C-alpha cells in the first residue's frame, strides 16, 4: 500500500507511512536473520528424500544435531516451496479397525511380502521385503528376476544366521508361502506361520507401509538396468532407513534407535510349552 501511494500520488514515504499509521522505521527495516544454512540443509534433504514431508525433515535435522526451532524450520520450509499436499486416504470406521499389536522385543514377529517392478529392458523385477514388527527394522530388500520358494528359504537362512530366529512369520497367501518346502522349513525351524485373510492386506499393515516408502524412494525414483544395480541402491536405502528414518509410531526414533537386538536372544525360537501354546 505504501508503494502504491508513493507511486500514484508522488508523496514522500513519511506522508505515506503516517496515512497508513505505520512507523517509518518499519518501512526501512531490513531483516538481518540469515537462514541460508537452514535452507541449504532443507534443500539437501529434499534432494535426498523428495517424497518425504516436513516432519521427516525436521526430525532428521534434530538427529543431525541442529537446534533450530520447529517454527523456524517450518517458516523456511514453506518459503522454499517444499510443502507437499498430503494424500487423502479412505479410512475404515473406528469400529472396523483392527490395529496390529506392538511387539515388545525383536524377533517376536517377522513379516514378508513381495513387490513387483520392471527393469529398463522390460524384464520383471521381483523384490522380497522382510521386516521386524517390533522396531520396523528392514531386514531384507532384495531383488531378483524370479523368487521361487527355495530361494526365499535361502534368504531366510541367511537372515537367521545374522539376527536369530523369529517366533512368528506373517505373510499373505502367495504360492511361495504355501509351498511344501516352505511349510516343512517352518516346522523344522520351529517358527509358526501366520497368514492374512484373502483381500485384507492391512492385517499385515506394517510391511505394507514399508512397501509404500520403498516404492516412493526407490522403485519410483530410479530406472534400473540390472538386478545388481537395483540391489546396490536398495542396500543403501536400507541402511539409511534403519539408522536415520524417524517413525512417528516409534517416538520419532529410527528402527535401530528404538530397539536393539539383545545378543542373548539371537538364534532363539520358541520351545517347549511356549511352542505348544502357539500351535
């Protein structure tokens, strides 16, 4: 308004500010706040994780040791035009929701699921995702042209050598998880399989959420020429997700910050009376 009065009526700034009842010092005031470091940090996070939102960026900055207030980060975030419109999702009525139980220890429940994509030459890429329900840790994100049940079992054997045995394994009703080889392997390792009902993927909701994040960050973000190229990128993503990704449901902690695996439980599975109660 002061600019309009000054240009239209050719009067001085003092007259314009008095008409608008604004102090003349406000007109000449120039902010000395330097937000360049914060803006650079936000742009760096936006380049690295373009599908994430403000809360994720803010919690990552806090984890990196920056002490900027939430309001300041939000102001600069908005000024940089980084605001993302949230997707509106259909939600079930409260009476029909069946929230998944939060496990108290690692290796209580693992979950597996497959994802599909394609390579640049048109070949199908299948991705096997495995996670721990307790701390949402991603244990495996590995791609292959095909994933028969025997290969799935080899991957599970390798994970058990590293992390120990889970008590339960939650999956859908895919043929890889209903095969004779899979069933006998589960019985041999004293692991109880748990299947979701057909048409109810949210009974395995934790890994469905992991799948969405993985698709946004990896599958939709890159074009892959080979399976090995995909696995290199997926492995880097897995390390960042497990060590740095803040989960709102985990008190804004990353999976490995929220819960570490106890060495005393590595390699253990339910035995005796506990196993009989599960069966």
